[in-house]
C-alpha cells in the first residue's frame, strides 16, 4: 500500500510552527521540536508532492551521526532516537514517529559551514573560470569531480529565499567573530574528515556537505540535520570516475526530471511523476542503509 508523504504538520494546542523548505519547528517553551516533513525542493522551489519517508531518513541519519560524534562534538539533541515523546506530544505519536527530534534552543550562527572535499557544483564552475573555489587557490589540472588535495572550508551566508552566497573566511569572521569562526571551521573540517572516512568504508563518497552550528550557554554546538542526502553530496564509491558528473544518493532524479521540462524554475513548481518519486525515495533509503548498516 503506498505511503502518503507528510507535507505539512500542525499540532493542535501548540503554536503554529516556523516552516522551512523541509522542516517544521515547534516552540515547546524551553526547547524546540524539529519535524522533518517529506517535502522536497529543487532550484529553491518546493515541489507540490513529496518523497514518502524522506523526513524519516533525514532525522534518523542525523541521530546516527550524533550517536557517533556526540562524545567529542556537543550537539543540540535532547532526546535519543528511541526515547518516548513527552506526554503532551504523545497524542501525535503517529505523525511524529521517526521524523521528530527534541532539541536545545541554541542561537544559530548566521553562516552555513560548508566543507568541500571534491570539485563539484558551483565549485567546479568557479574553478573553470579562476582556478579557485570560493576564492581559495587550487592547483591546475583538476577535473570535474576531482578530489581536492585537502578538504576546504567555504562558508556561506544563509538565505531565507533564493541561494546562499559563498563568502570568504574573513567575512565569516566579521559576522560571527574571529574565535567562533575558527572554532566552526576547525570542527567542520574534523567532522567532515571523520564522516568521509566512515562513509568511504560503507561505499559512499561524501563529496561536500554543510553543517550548522549554534551557541548554547556560551558554547558552540552542532545543530540542525547532519550529513544527510539533503545537506550533502553522496556519491557511490564503485561508480566514481573524475572528469564528469557523478551518480548520487540525493534529489538528482528530481533535478534531472525538472531539467527536461519547459519551466522557468520559479513557483509554482510542477508535480513529480510517480516514477521520479519512487526512484528518489529508493536512493534516500539506500543511502541510509549503506551508511548505518541497517534498513530503516
């Protein structure tokens, strides 16, 4: 029986959520409830139909990485994956199961902490023009999808609508302070290196990813989703070949389909055909299973 995607969620008795492209954030007073819906966006537009169970993948993968890294990198999670919901949320267990997380109220940094280990996307386009990525010089002779000599930290501004904008590290330091910027950079590179090594053993290349950090009681902690197919480029190790774009475990099927349409990439977005939905869902679930070693 087909699973109906969860596209929006309201919890009677609770204030309306703050709605992002994918996530609903409910204010519980002294903490927050994050709920990952099955919405999917491409070209900065949210599709009218979603990918069933996508929100579960994002939430459970984040739990997985928090479990692996929590001993050395503090995060915003207050409840573990298998913990029961608070009594006030128990009536909504069916909607929240597997896709919700109760977290600390941290003050998010106004930057995205992007780490790139391979040359792809906007980085590849910039390299072709100037032999740089986000202004960082790179050696000649790299190809599309080449592994970089070492991972680079390329912060970006956060855009409520439209595209995030890459900024130099000096600008990030102005926005958050030099000490916090250096901490965020160092933790981002350490976390990327840890995850990259784990994923490669499991058959996945993490080409790049973005992290978010926040301040809680004066300390920097990891927040939001972590190392998911929405926040990262995941490529299969056994099909990797530099010099071209790579197959991926993310929304590439959605992007590829949309590129075949006569659509100006502005809302309203077109509905996704059942085949595109099914293939995208399969990729998300496969990524989860490979990284964690267990089915969802």
